[in-house]
C-alpha cells in the first residue's frame, strides 16, 4: 500500500486527528477522509503518516458490503 496524507488537522479539545489520504492498494486507487482519536498531538509529518497508516490498515481489514 502506497499513500500520501493530503490534509491533516488536530482538534485539541476533542483529541482527534482528522486527515485525508490518497494512494494505491492492490492496483486500485483510493481516497479516504476520516478521523482518529489521539492521546496527544502528532507534532511531525512522520507521526501523522504513522497514525494514518494505522487507521488505513484498520479500515482495509474490515469486510466491504460486497464481501471482498
């Protein structure tokens, strides 16, 4: 899986990181916009990327409505 975080914003009062990521997985392009609860603010771009990787991995493990 290759992806790039195109947008991110941390909401301190809600302790949530909102982000958008686009990339490719198994030959298919994807764009995801989601949020993640974080115990502390990810201060570097690398930390945001790692949080996004963890969330995308979690999302792609879920079964889709089509059963794939």
